[in-house]
C-alpha cells in the first residue's frame, strides 16, 4: 500500500457550444489553427494527432453548428487546391485563444490558492467515514511491533498525542499498517475511563490522554463528559451519573482519559 498520496492539481478545459451542441474545444481549435498555417487538412490532422477522416468529420460538424463555413476549399491554381479558414474561422480561432489564455490564468490563480488541495481531499475522505464510535482520531503509524497473533500499532496524531492499538496480525497486514501510513483510530465513549489528572495512581492502560473538562452533559443514568486535549482535539467519555458526582467532575477540571489498547479499532482511508 502506498504511504503517500500524489499531489492534486486544478485543471480546466473550455468548450464552445452552439444551441446546446459542442462546437469545439482546444483539440478542434488546434486543428483549425494548424490548418490556417499549413493550408492542408492532411498536415493539420497529423499535427494534432487526428486521422484525416476524423479531421474532416470535425470540420463538417463545426461548419454545420456555426451556421456558416469556418473552413472552405481553396480553388486550384498554380500550387493546386487546398483548404483554408474563412474570415469567420480565423476570428473564432483568435477569440478562442484569447479566452483560453484568460482561462488558464484563472485556473493558475485558483491553484495558487489551493496549495493544500491534497490534504483537504484526504480530510474530506476521512470525514466521509461513518461509524458509531464517538471518538475518531486521525494519525500516522509510527511503529508496528509484530506478534504471532496480535500486533501493537503506534499512532501519532497531528496534535502530537500518541495512541497505541492492539490488532490481529492478519488485520495489520490486510490494512497495510506500516510506518508512515495514514490511519484512524476509533474508540467508543463507553470504553473511556476518567481519572482526575492529579491522582497518584499508576495504571496498566496504554492510552492516557490528559486534558481539561470542556463540557458535562448530565443524564438520568449516564453522563457525557468532553475532555479538551488541546490543538482542536477532544475525547468523549460516557460514565455513570453516580461516578460523575463522586468524582465531582466540573468544567475546567484537569482530567485524564484512559483506555486500553485493545479498545482501539484501527482503520485506513479507502
């Protein structure tokens, strides 16, 4: 699995239409421009990568849609007959080139304003993931410790926080989990254990995220507690209302969110 996503760029193309029918785009206009230079359908078609028949079919279509000839056959003379653009055809090519230059300048301006387009595209893909897990974290795999049955996967979040997950060895292989791969971690809010940040206790839970209580939503049986981890990151926990009262949880209180590595579900963008 590739660990990087190729950069995206903005592109655009112009088509001229007549009564809802496509008159021509850059390829057909290039054919007319080459025809103006060479006076030969054969040479013009070759220059733009068209077949002789395809070039004539395109010209016939453009002539019909324009309502007047854009290309006409020149009468034979000392140098023999040929093909040339009518004044209307010449005007059309000139105006299209002017419009195309303005269009390219516009696209380039948009591209400069969308330098982080690739990152935004990935973000939109991540936001499209639907899951019942309350906590969703996006990060990068930093380490994978292989085991016979289970693998230990370490993730680093954009905020700098680190998470550890335990997944089966087969799952790690099928997901392509290797250092540098983008992955997201899902943790149910019911799997989160809360502990006041200053509690002098050592626990075996691999994941311990310190933050500050941002919101408390009381309920008859359970209470939802949102812990602000900083850098725009937060974690939600569902605890019993009795536990919330016993811990005297209030907004602004330093709090640590604990959860086991086995409680983390790991996924990768499709």
